[in-house]
């Protein structure tokens, strides 16, 4: 018998995603524009500015959660943005933001997105008018459906199993048509985490070499960069944020 008992890995399906703590998650991460949000927004805005305004027919935000800024960023180039999300709590929040108007706390995020990309609509509600909220998860993705796909803090934050992390990233990559492009952000080396005083959510610590190993078989022009750890956020045990862009190969 080993001295320390190895606990079983927790998988994506072991968790009640419907119970995601939307209010505490927003309070900890998105009620203020943190330095790491600025870093992600600058990176992703550069990604979307390579396309003509309105030049993308259909784009994906995988595991959108209650985070509106990736949806804002896609609205310059994207004519239709699918926000795919499994959690009832997150779906309710997203639908309320689209129906009744976004919370005021999102305005500084939109001001930055629009300052970087003048192709964005004049107002945040107009930008969100391009979003369709869709119930589902990575397992529901069809291959080659999207012109671009975006994923932020999802594959590494929803399972402790590296093999499952790999499958989620693979489904994400394959959802894009040949020649289409991917953009993503990952917490670097983050172990399983709590939001506020709530339960522990499963995570899989990843670094740049793990991302390269997982995405290289499915992509070309793979680029990974990093943002320094953001000490204005709660201590999640991460060492920073990893940012990725890549392209699906043409046959
Ligand atoms: C840490 S949150 C990140 C939310 C958001 N993308 C953000 O930028 O803050 C992880 C999200 O992944 C969603 N999720 C969990 N399992 C998933 C799966 N198998 N496929 C897609 N999304 C999933 C959760 O419901 C949650 O919204």
C-alpha cells in the first residue's frame, strides 16, 4: 500500500455544471477590468482584426460561461456568434444579458474592445445582437462548422484528466473548417480551484509544452504566448495565462 492514497481524477461529467456560481464568479473575475483581461482583449482583438468587418459567417465561443468580452471581440468580424454552454445557470445569465441589456460593469470592457477595433458596433447591445446562446457542450460540436472558434478558460478548467483535456481541445480545433482559425486562453498550471467558499471545481494544470503537444496534430501556424500572473485576481494557484492562436490545415 503506498504511503499516500491516490484519489481518483474528477472528470467533466462528475460535476454539476448547472450549479456554476455565476454571481461569485463574476464578482471575482469580471466586475472589474483586471490586467489579465486587458492582456487577453489585446491578444484576441489582434486576432479578429485580421478579418474584414463582418467577414466571418459563423463563429464559436465554446464554454462561454457568463463572460461577455470574448463575445464582444468576435462581433467586429463575426456575423453570427454561437455561445455554446452546458450550464443552466450560465445560460440563464447569458440570455438575460441579451434580452434585458448587459450589466453596466461590462461597459469598460466594451470601451476597450471598441477602442482597439473600430469595426465593432457603436453599442454593446448591438454587438451582442450577433450572439446566439446555444445549450450544449464540446461533445455536441460538428466538425468543420465554424470559420473561427474561441475558447477561454474552459478545457483546462473543467476536468482533472489530461486525456479529457486533450479530447476537449481536439473537439474545439476540429469544429473549425479547413483554413479556419482558432484563438484561446488557458490558465497556466492551475490546479482544481474554488470560487469563493464554494466547492472545488476540477482543473488540469497545463503549460506551453502541453498546449503545443495537444494542438500541433490538428493545426498549423500554432503560436503560444503568455501573460504574467495577475495578482489582482483571487489566488487560483495558476502561474499566469497562456494565449494561443492557430489555423486548421487546408487539405
Ligand atoms: C472556468 S469557466 C470559463 C467560462 C468563460 N469561458 C470565461 O471566460 O470565464 C468553464 C466553463 O466551461 C463550461 N463547461 C463545462 N464543461 C464543458 C464542456 N464539456 N464543454 C464546453 N463547456 C463546458 C462551464 O459550464 C463553464 O461555463
